[in-house]
C-alpha cells in the first residue's frame, strides 16, 4: 500500500493536507516533492527541522478532525490524503468537510470493504470516484473539482446518515 501512496505523493502539486501519514517514507517523499507548496500534517508525530514542520515555535497545535472546517478556508486545499483508520470514527463529519475544503482530489487509503462503505456517501457529491486495489489495501481517488456543498444539503445528509445508522444498530440488537 505504501507504494501506491508514494506514487500519489510524487504526482501531487499545490497544497496538501495529510491525515494519519505516520510512515517515515511517506513523510520523506512529501519532503522531497518540490511541487508541494504548502503541507499540513495532522498526525500523532511531532517533527521539527523538516521543510514542512508540524510544530510551530516548539509547540504543537492540535486540530480536531470534526472541526477542521474552522481551520481552513473554503476550497483552500488542492489535495487531501488520509488514512481511513484515523478518520473512521469521524467520517460522518469528515466527508462534507473534505468536500468543502478540497478543490482538486481527495485520496483515502485503507481496506477495500471500508472504502466501499463510504463510497456512496461521496457519490452524493460527485460520480468521479475510482478505487485502485492492491493485495491487501486500496486507495480511493475522489475528484472534487466541480462539486459544491451547501449547508442544507449537508444537514439533510447528516440526518439521513444518522437515521440509517440508528436503524442498522436497532436491527443488529434485535437479531442478536
């Protein structure tokens, strides 16, 4: 899987938001790519001395994934790369926020069955979704160049998702 993500990182141009990129080879590839102008990394690592430093003046700033929309402007990021295991518990709020923030491409890597679970939620916004598979893991590429997000649309999707998740929980309880 790292090979697929490394190939993606080598092709990226512009600004990048990386969530859960904790492998040293991935961070070094970001460091070596001259086409990346600005890079924001949200992870548990605290690195200093690199070209794109996570910490600022020796203090790391924590950003909540649920409230990531407050930290960046609308369509201010060109690319987002994230690990699905990190955003798994926040995916209901992350999906509309990622559409709001990104203006080119979103890459999500993880297990294929997890990516198939969130694919219909991204298809509400765009049909340009490709899942590239490898032996164990997959990478989902979402093209969001011509997408628009609206407050009422996002609110209605959150209500529908909450209702479907609660119905699924009730059926699981009744079956068991």
